C-alpha cells in the first residue's frame, strides 16, 4: 500500500485518459471486451498481459488507428471519435514496428516528423538536435535509420514521437527484441520522461518491466481487464502465500505431477531448473517435498524461501502460467 501522502497525491492528479466500455471484434473474436479505465496525468500506466490479450488493439483504438466496435475514450478531454485531429496533436506514438524512414538519416527523420506534426519551420531543426542530444544519438545523426542498431532505432523512434511536445506517450512493447543493455537504457529514458511530466501509456508482456516502471498496472487477459492497481497493492493479494524455491539438477514431468498432488501445495511454477511451491503451510510441506525429491533421485542444489512477487500475483489473478508471458511475439521482418 502507498503512504498517505502518496495516496493523496495520486487522488489529486487529473485523469488525462478516460476509457469507457470499449470493445473491438475481429470476426467472432472479441479482442477488447468492454474495458474501462482512467490514466492519471504524469504517471506511467502499464497494460500488462500475454501476447494476444488485446493490448495493441486498445492502443490502436485510443490513438485513432482503429475504430472501436462500441464505447469511446477521451484523451486530454478530447473524444477519440469526435475529435481525432485534436487527439493526435496531444499524443506521441511509438508502435511496436518503427514508422521512421530507413533511407533518411536520424536528423532528417526527426525534422520530417516535426514537419508532419506541424512544428513551425524555424523550430524543427532545433528540436531535432535537442532530442538527438537528449537521447545520446548525436554521434549517429548523419547515419541512415536502416544502419542503426535495434536499440538505437527504438531510441530514435521515441525521440520522433516527442518532437511536437506531446502530453502523452504511447509505447507498444518498446523493449521487445532488444538486448539487455539496450532495454535497460530504454527503461531509463521512460523514467526520465516521466520526471519531466510526461504521461506514459506502456504495453508490455514483461512482468518485471511493468513492476519496475509503472505507477499503476492494468492486467488484461483475452480482452478483459482483471485488475487495476499499483504493483504493491497487486502483490498484496498474495501476501498470505509463502514460497519455497528449490533448485534441482533436473525437473521431469513425472516429478512435477507427483509434487502437484501433495497436500498443502497450491501451485507449482517451474523456471529452468528452479521450482517454486506456493503454499500457506510452508513448515508443513518442506520436509515432505524434500522427501519426494530424494525418492525421485533429484539432486537439490539450492533451497530458499521467498516473498511473493508481481509474477506470483499475476499467476494467482489470471490463472495463467507465468512462462507464457516470457514468450516474445515472432520477430517481424522489415527495416527495423
């Protein structure tokens, strides 16, 4: 739970995004299923869910790229259906696949984006150079976009989305496909943008990313929002759960099946050669679990007790295996 001061501050913040009863169908599939939520000015709001949950469809509706089946949304008090031009002036969009031009240099891409957004001619080059400096891209300003690394492309795409000084930045799976260092740098850019007062709407299927970046998170599965709250409050939903984590030399399906039927174990999660037991009876299950492992010939390499994480809460709320969230979308071929 947040402190009293934090809660008062959150409650006093203006709702800059309001979504009401939004739906979208593709054939017989209801991709977005009557969702409603608000985003407060100046916060990083996370849309967390597995691939195919409806995250990208929701963003596309909110920024005017797709028409909803029903419902609507307001972006900085502008109705997305009645005032689409005003909405576009207010937002910056970083799609999952970059919309910049491969043959143009980094500098020319930013200047051209400034022109598209209606930035006065005398300000375009100044803003472009300022953003290249801010995003540590100045040494790459004369390189064609197609020659940049994937991490630099993502940074430049975010810079382009900010060239017209929007109030809200929409980021759709911004770190997908990036190496560890590039992803870390991109997350820092997101936090730095928030410090400057920007509202960030972030879709992701990386649970640790949502936990580290977001002030609040909406968990969406199969087009439905399951919960909206702070990471701390979501984790509190499993506060009574205790976790025993055991590292093994090997984990077989037969071993998992024998452990699952043991009394007192609510859920088992497996990641590589580590197995986590969720329970409310830690003292009662530890020795029986170790006995079963020994009987099955599994060698115990580590054993620890853990506090519940956002990943544990996600599993409890959704009923999904957290390993599903670690599967990236297939990489798209193209200029990025």
